[in-house]
């Protein structure tokens, strides 16, 4: 893709592409002038443009998936509680009361507590499925970012401000701040580190449990040789 | 709008106009110097830039519009003064100037002819400088545009569509220039775009409007980067 150099800085220049995008690009010092045309990499698109019909279908599918996850979760939760208290020899009335409370608190229960019951292990297949669904959640955001930015680049994703920059060309600094007014975020930010040939070198997982408004997460990661970009995928648990 | 050559003619007599030109063309001067010395240079740090500034002023004073385009002429003067500077200081560290003598001067003369032919490139540089100045008046920098420029093509096209509507509608355009704010309601009446979306793309839309209104011929930002 052709681009025109609009401004030259020490380690990079700002170009405007044929498509009207303003980008930062690394250029060798003292080679180019303002106004020069250069060739830059083609933009990598992960998601083809959807027709309105496809978008509608996607929304219905996402809604159906969310409903299915809730129903499966509730059914498994109730079954587990029933089995657990049955094994403890609890009375029916007592069991009903505890079961209702437990279903209400289900979302806050840490996953490992469910594994304490020997009875639950009988339904191992079902539980593994439920675990996988809970872990993966829904991919709510997917995009690619290049590691050639010295200044903070920002993107607001599901009420969370995702910022990153590369310091001295070797350290990837990441910041995540919940700037929404909504309840806490549960999910994972996954950074798939990519080489120039799009192959993945590693995955950086940043999981969140109840990441409430005002919370700030900061971390730095040493870049590995050949990493030039990353694909950000955000999974949200419902 | 006055041409650059008109402004140069005026700058010969008016010191303020000369200073304005030097200030506006600082990025151009730096890019010429950088290309000549083969490394990044910074104002206030590298002496070569002072040489470049003085050479640019000299170019203003000695420019004859009948002979060449100003930027080609200024580029040549800057190159020659840098050569003089290196001869005087006897520095031998640059790539392009190292060992330069008659052959370099001849190369510069030849380059000058090439630049005169490459009229289009020169006009594009002028339009970039003009565009930067326009953006500056609105408090927008190219760095900012690089930060907020939409990645998704469909969103970019939507914003360009908004910019076209604004640029093509006199009353909306006047409202924008008067208030320096996007007339969201008026745009909503024409295009069904959510106000929040408009607000998010405010800077990019304004940048596109400015490019369209300026009517650049060689730097067609709203349709792409180049002619």
C-alpha cells in the first residue's frame, strides 16, 4: 500500500495511506523527506465485512449461546447442590433453602470449590464442557496491533481502556483501566504475539475477575525476537 | 490564496513574513538537512539545522521566481551551505557530504533540474505544510491523527461521508467554523449516525473536512494519500 510521509520524527514518521489512514511507521534516518511516497505493509484484516443480514444472524447466535450457557450453568449448579446435600444426608426443606441461596451466589463461587465433591466427578464430561464454556466465554473483540508505537496507543473495549506502547523497542507496556459505569468485568484479554509471517510466538493471558470501574492493571512484557505485532482477543464471561 | 512565490516576494521586504515562512517550513528544512547528512537532526541540538535555517533565509532573499520553483531552489541552497559548513569545520563524518567537491555540486545542479521537473512532488510538500498549519489552527496534530485514525475501513468511510456532507453544506460548514464543534444535530438530520459515534470521530472528521475545503490537488487526503 502506498503512503505519503507527512512528518518525520527520530525513529518513525507519520504517513497517510491511500485509504486516508494516518499511521506511524519506522523509517531509516536521513533517507526520506516529507512528501516522499513509500510502500507500507498491507493491513491485515481478520474479520471480513459483514452484510447486515450476517450481522443479524451473528447477534441471534450470540444471544442463543448466552442463554444456553446460563441454562447449562444453572442446571449443573442445581444438580451439583442436590447431589452434594443428598450425600450429606440433609433434609429436603433445608436442602431447598440452601439450594436457592447457592444458585443466587453461583456466579461468585470460585471454580475449585465445585471439585471438592466426589459425586460431581461422576458428571465429569458435563462439567468439563461447562468449564470450557465458562473459560472461553464469548470473543467480544478481536483486532491486530503493531509494535512500532513509542507513544501510548489506546482503544476502548467493552468499557475498558486498553493502552499499550513499546519502550526502547524491547518492552511492551500494557495498561488496562475500567472506565465504565457498569458492574465488574469478568473475562480475559489475550495477546497473541505475532511474527512478520503472522505465526504466533506465544500468548499473553491477562485474566480478570470482577474488574470493577476505576480498577487499573499495568504490566510489562519483554518482546521476543521477531515479534512485530499482536492480535488482541477479548473474551467476556457471562 | 497567495502562492508560495507571492509570499516569498513579500518576505523579501517584510521581516515578519520571512519569519512566518521559516517557522512554517521548519519541518521541510529539517527533512532536507536530514537527507543530506544521513541521520536524524533536532532543532536546538544539531548545528546543521542552524545552517539550514540560515540557508533558507538566504534562499528567500536571493530567490528569482523566473528561474525555478522556490522549494527546489531552497533545497539547493541548503545543500550548498551544508557543504560549505562541513568544509569549514573539516568534519568528515557524513555519508552524503563526505568527500564532496565539484562532483557534489554538479550532482546538486543536476538534482535541481530533476526537482524542477518533479513539480508535482514539490506541490505536494507545499500542501502538506499547508495542511499541518490548518490542523494546528484547530489544535490538531498529525500525532493525534495517527492515534485516532479509524482502523476499520467501513468506519473510516462513514466518517469521510460525514466530512463530505459538512464540506458540501454551507450552513453546516459555517456552523463548524464558527463554533469549532461538530454540528451533531444537523448532521443527524441528514445522516442517521449515532451522536456518540460522531463525537468519537470528531477529530478525524474535522481533519477530513479541512482537507476537502482546502481543495488539495496533490495531497488528496480525503480520498487517499496522494494524487
